[in-house]
C-alpha cells in the first residue's frame, strides 16, 4: 500500500496507472479500511454474474465495499488472474475472499483450476493447514485443489476431525478422504505381507533353511502393518526390511531379500496418493 499526497492509501498493485493493455482503470473500489483500488469496471462486469454483488449498478466512479483491503486484494488478484503468493496471506483471509467472490457472482470453480491464483493460494497452505484447507476446497467443490491438498493428509489422524471441519468439507469429501487412507493401508498390507521368493536349493541352503528369511520378513511386515500410517515413505519401507539382512547368512537369500525390497518400493510408489 502507498500513501498519496492527498492523504489516502492506494493499493501498491491496483494503482491509477494499472493498465490492462492500454486501458487504464475507470473505477475505484474503497475497502472498509479505506484503501483505494483502481480497477476496470468492464473487467469486473465480465467476470461477475450479478454486477459484483450489485455494486457495479452504481454509476459512481468511486464505490465503497464492506471487505477489508487484505480480502479485496485477494479478490481482485483472482479476478485479474494475478498471483499473490508473495503477500504471505492468511488462510482466514483467503477463505473470506472465496466467500466474497461467491457473493459477488464470480465462478470460483472456473478460477480454481491448476495454475490459477486461487488454486495456488489454497495449495500453498496445504503443508501447514492441510485439513482446514481441504475442508475449504471440499465445501466449495474445488476438485483440483482438494485432490492436490489430500496428498498432505495421508498421515492425518481422522479421529482428530472436529464437527465443524466435518460439516464444512461435507460427506462426499470426508468419504473420499477415508477411502484414500483405507485404500493405502489395504494396499500396504497386501504388498508387505508377500515375502521374498525362495531361491533354488543349494547344498549350503536347502529349502528348509530358507524359512529364516521368510520369518525375518514376516516379523518386519507385522511391525509395519501394526504401526505404520498411510503416509509411510518408500525409504522407510526399505530401511525396515533391510534390517533383516544381517540376520541372513546365505548370500542367495540376501539377494532374494534385496530383490523383494526393490519390488516393494516400486509397488508402494505406484499406489495412489490423492483422493
């Protein structure tokens, strides 16, 4: 924001010289905290299905609206298709902006596709507030954002869900999140419970002695199935099963162990990570 000689504050982006092509702003929106945003009336008309909540029906070139400068800034960046990630915006402000966009007749589903500013804003908060961000995306049926955010919820303990968050995301996106975690756990069990194959019997390691490898694998697999979350990494799987290696004297058995570990890593990496 910048202060003018007249004493009022002007947006640092939406200034009087904020031109689209060679067209300069013809409308000033004033936020509830008295920040002036210079915009293009026709651009807002074209984006909205209700004349920007009816405000554009006013003939004045200066219109005061009830949103704060922080929220209005997000709204206008979304309308103009401009990224505002550098502003370090709060999730609360983003949610208010989404509600404002809806109230002002702006189709947010269309503007929340990958590479669009609204999608970028929501997904940028996923590592820090995954369930809250997912709930917002689910509430407004922002499918692309919800899918991307769900990758950050693989380790989320679903018993921590509050009634408020559950209601906000809705039954469809709650069910899909439950299915994601359950599907991954089922796949993990199917993958790790398959032991390494036996090698051809040798004089030093006949068929019966190969049971030691199977037992060592079963012990590690049982630990994983009991303790592991759906977010476990391929590295963690590898590390767990490699611990069985030093207990195996037969080099052929160790070779079968490492072969199976590589298979497990490939199989687990191919399991779907999003809703």
